[in-house]
């Protein structure tokens, strides 16, 4: 019902959005006589801000058409390597790049945003690595006949991708997938599978959500499982291919993101309005780029979301040694031949300090010489995998770690 009301609200705003578009055109077009009005910039800025706040943001394009290798610009083509109902394995193929570069699988989070949130991560890696990305599908676009998707299915997907890309693979997991990636690696090691990845790099993930709990962790522990099931799970409306599928809607996750730092977002939008009034195009464009990505959210399969709440954030199954995937015990201590590098941000308000580092206490079979941890100073959650500090400080350490162990 809530999902349908959300769609109805968006439809009800259509006349006001049309009026705002007309207003922006009348007062913002340089050849319009209304543009000479003393309040033209304020009216145009207000209309533009209203349109952005009430807009529905689709998945952004990757926009990674080329990279520079050895001082030469090389075309990049995004190809679907494996097409699964809930995920596509994307290969960013560098055309004509005859190099024996490390092979890297980047497992993006399935936690509300699209995998394109890791665009900066991928762009930076492309020049020196053969990059693949697990690109999760919006659950509202998956027909009901494709079946359900649980946390165990997530682990199965990761195992399939690793097998397909082995040998000589390096796995990078960002935020939420650190848990299923570690589980997949542990199960493969337990089964004695050959050609395990050379390295696994884990960035800002809830391996042990008991450590330095954040607002995200506190919400999960203060509410019973039944509350999440009864209040946050809704069926996809008729207009989408996934009609009647149970999901955790992306708009609810987005509201949660915004509620964590409401003042910061209000200030950002007020600044955007002022940038438009002052004709500061560069600052306005920077705001648009960030929020075009931040506001683009996807629906998560209900089964997967509830599994994650219960098993990762309430029962802490992995750090307690009680995690089972399809009745097989997950034992990270069985991993012996894969090097481990964990990365955390000092000011991470999603995965607190120590949550990712906890992987070292579980992977006791990996020699100390093959394990590293890096706490990045003055960096929040998103700064771990994007922005200047990622490009200049964090990625060089990842590059050196891969080179050392691969």
C-alpha cells in the first residue's frame, strides 16, 4: 500500500512540476522578456530546486568510455559477462590494451544505491587493472517468476563470479558485500576449490557490526525482526516488471540515508539555490553530479534484506562462528592462500571502526605477513572508495597490496 501511495504522490505532483518547468523556462531563458525581471534568478533557482527535489532519479550511466594507459587514451567498452536475474557481471573491456594487468572483481553493495556509486573506484582502477563489477539489478525490474533472492543466493552469485574469473583474481568488496564475499571465500576454501583469489580487499563493511555501532547498527538492534518485516516490506506496484514482488523500497532506504544527516542535505540544497542565483555554474554542476547519483536508488529483494538484518545486524552470525550457507558452516579460518587487506575510514558513520578489521580475527589461517589493515584519517564512508583521498592515498595502497601478493 505504501509503495502505491508513493507512486500516487509522484503523479499528483505532475501539475506542479509542469508549472515549475514553465516558470524555469520563462524566467531563465536568456531570450525571454521575463528574464529581465529583478527576481528572475530567484524564481528560476526556486523552480529548478523544486524540480530536483521532486524528481525520480533513474540509474545513472557508468560513463566510463575511455581510460589512459601509458599516456595513450584507450576506449573502454562495458560488456555483460554473466547475466543473472538479480545481477549482471560487467566487464570494462579496454579495447586494444595488450597488457598483463591484474584481474579485479569489484563487488558493489546491494544496499539501496546502484553499483554506479563506485564509478570513481572503477575509473581509478581501469588504467592499471582488468576490471569486472557485480552490478545488482533493481528488484522492481525482476519479474516474480524469476524466484526469490536470499543472502545465500548472494553468496552463490559471488562464488560463481569468482570461479568464472579465476585464476589470478583479486576481489574488492565495498561495504555490505564484505560479509557474503568472506562467506563465499570461506566456503570455497573449505571445499578445497583450486584457484582461489590472490587477494581480497574489504572496505568499510559490517564483518562484526557489534564494534563501534553506528545509527544503522542501532536501528537494527533496537527493533525486533518482526518490525522490519511488517513496516518496511512492500509489494511492487503494477507499472513495473516486478509487479507483486516483495521488496524493501529504495525510497525508504533513501529517506533513511537523508535522516542520518538532515542538516547536511538541507544546507547542500540551500547552497545549490544560492549558486544558481549567483550564476555559479561550476558549483551547481558539482551538486547535480553528486545528487544525481545519491538520489538514484533501487529496491532490494525482501528476502535478502530481511536475511541481512537478522543474520548480520541482529544475530552477528559471522563473527560468532554461527553462520551457515545452505547448511554448510562458514569457517573463515579455512582461508589460507588469499591475502587480506581491510580498509576503514576514521569518520565512517555507516560501518564503525573495527567492524571491517574484525575480518583479521576470523581469518586466522592467513599468515600475518599476508594481512594488512589501514585506518584512513579524516575520511568518512564514501571517501573510502571515491574522491581525492581515495585516488591519491587509498588506491595506491590497494595497488601495492595487489602487486605484492598477486
